[in-house]
C-alpha cells in the first residue's frame, strides 16, 4: 500500500495545493490530500495558472478544512507554512511522521501582474524541488 500523505497549511489555496499536485504527479499511486485550518473559498487562480504551465491541473481542486481528516491516519503530515507572521497548524490525528517543508506564501506577492506571477513561479519551483527530494528520500526509497 502506498503512503498516505496530508499537506497542511492555513488557507489551502496555494502552497499545499501545489505540493499535492506535484506528489500526485510524481507517483499516481500515492494517496495525497491537502487541507487548511482556515480554508479559502477557492484555489488561488495564479496557483492554478502556474501549475497548468507544467501540465498539472488544479482547476478541479477546492480548499478543504483539516477537520475532515482528523479521524484518518497518515504516514506523513507535512506543514508548508513559511513566513514568520504565519502560525503553522498542528495536526492531532494519527500520524507516523510529522514534517515541515516551509515556503513563503506567493499570495502575499505585490507588484505588477508579471512580478506577482514571477513570485508564484518561484515558489512553485521551490515546492517541486523540495517535494521531489522528500519523495525520493522518504517515500520512493521505502
């Protein structure tokens, strides 16, 4: 049975959604979910846009509340919050491994449309790199 992974953030609209998309792309047999402690009303349109540039469609995703998963067990729960102003959520359900792989929130980016997209792409690329490293070192090797 492939690992069951929950990616946890506050809004579940950018970073956790992108990480979920990448892990599912790396290994279609993984059971990957993402959730937030204070979920947004939609996945951030720019997160959808920059992931689509790499062939990963988040268009059908919607932010979910972590409460939905409290009665489930996971091999990994990974928090992805990054900024000092953010409080990383805690997952109190049945978990074998808690990890933190943090990223700044691209939704906080300001500037021109192109500058904001550049920030989303930069964070997307960091997420891809760090979650591929996690996948190779922790998941695929098992």
